C-alpha cells in the first residue's frame, strides 16, 4: 500500500508500470482466445449429455423390464387357457362349461391386452433408442472437439505459462507499491474496457485510450505531473507521452 511520501510522478510511474505488465498478461489471454471458455462450455455440455444418456438407458431398461412382465403375463394366460381347455373335456354340466369358457375368453383378452401393451411399449422404446443413438453420437463429437481444443490450449499454455506466472508475480508486486484508492480506481477502469487499459499516454494531443482531443492546458498539466489527471471522456488516467519512451 503505497505510501503518502510518493510524489505524483512516482505514483504515475507505478501505475504505468503496472499497466505495462497487465497489458502483457492481456496479450497472453488474447493468444488463448476463446479456448478456455470453449473448453469449459464443452465440458459442461458433455456432462449434460452423459446425464441424458444415463437417463435414456435407465428408461430403456425399464421398458425392457415392462415388456418382460407382459410376456410373462401372456405365458401365464396361455398356460391357463391350456389347462381350462383340458378341463372342458371333463365338464359335468353346462354351468361348468360356461364358467370355463368364460375364463378362457378372459385369458384371451388378457393376452390381447398384454400384446397391445408390448407393441405400445416397443414403439416407445424405438423412440428412446433413436434418441440414445443421437445423444451418443453427439457426445462422441463433443468429446472429439474437447480433445482438440484441449490440445490447442495446452500448446499455448506450455509456451506462455512460465512468462504468465512471472508477469502475475510482477503485477502483484507492482500493486503493493500503489495506494489502495488509486489501485481500486485503476482496476475498476481497466475492467470496464475490453482492452484492459486504465492508464494511457497522451498521443499527439489526444487520449491514448479513446482518442478524444485533450485541451492544450490539460496537456501541460499532464506533462508537469503535479496532479493525476483522468480523461474527461473515458476516465482513463493519462500520462505524458515520454513514459512510452522509457
């Protein structure tokens, strides 16, 4: 936390040095591009697909179990029909005959109902099988994409990791030499712009961030470094163009 003894020039030099470090870190992030986000999105999508596939498989297993139950019911009804038919040969009166015939008809209806349920269930299974095949195909594609993206990202990381870690340490060290209020303001401004610039040099009489013209009197004030001056258009801290020459 920066000391009150620092001059305005020293404060500006500290801010500008921090900006240079952070800009190099930003260049590394640009080199990575959208790869970290793409990798994260693909990983999330793969988890979602795996969950969907798991549920589809559970549903298909339940359908198979239901079909097995219906087949068991059919087998049971067929066995009963066979038994009732054999009993018909030994009936003693019309009442017994009618009762057995009625039971046979009921079991035939049970068979028809079970067969209908099997057909309906199989149609549902066909749809589930198709959905499962598409989900598994999509999963394979996403896994392949993820592998490719990870290889690309790992190549970039292997090339930049050492430099990135070095810059991060340098950034943290530089921040310790900047007073809290000024540092918070710098971070807020930097985060509000895509290029991450919170400190810029004056460039040909214009702000190096938004390129709006700066009044001549203000350019003089920036040069003498008696006060920290922010651009009235974009809010970035402006430093003399001589900083870029150091």
